[in-house]
C-alpha cells in the first residue's frame, strides 16, 4: 500500500518572507560556524546582507549599484586590454 503524504503544507496565513524567514537579512555563508568573519557577540558576520525581497533597494541605491557596476566593468576591461598588450609585446 502506497504511503500518501500531505504535500499541501503551505499556509496562506504565513506572512514570513520566503527568502529570509522574516529576519530582514540573509547570509552569504551557509552556517555560522563556517564563516571566518562571524562575530559571536553580535551574532552577525560580514556575509550578512539585507533581504532585497522584503526590503527592496531604493531608487538611489539602484543608481549607486549601476554606477559601481560601470566602474567595475571599466576596470576589468582596462585590465584585459593591458594583459592583451603585454602578451602581444612578448611576441616578436
């Protein structure tokens, strides 16, 4: 005889965020004991990030993130060009 499981355990009344469980932040590390930056006193680590599901970024924060992406992309592109030039300079 087959065992039936109740797969419909979703509660419509639960209002916790599916990403952070209602804490308002998430961790980049899986377990507290895995993280080298975990602070036992504060109960946080450098891997702690705001949950963007229940605390979305503001327009100003989105603009700042876009500018930072542009700066990083420019720096990486310059590094690639310098590396290519160095490789070509070594070939004669």
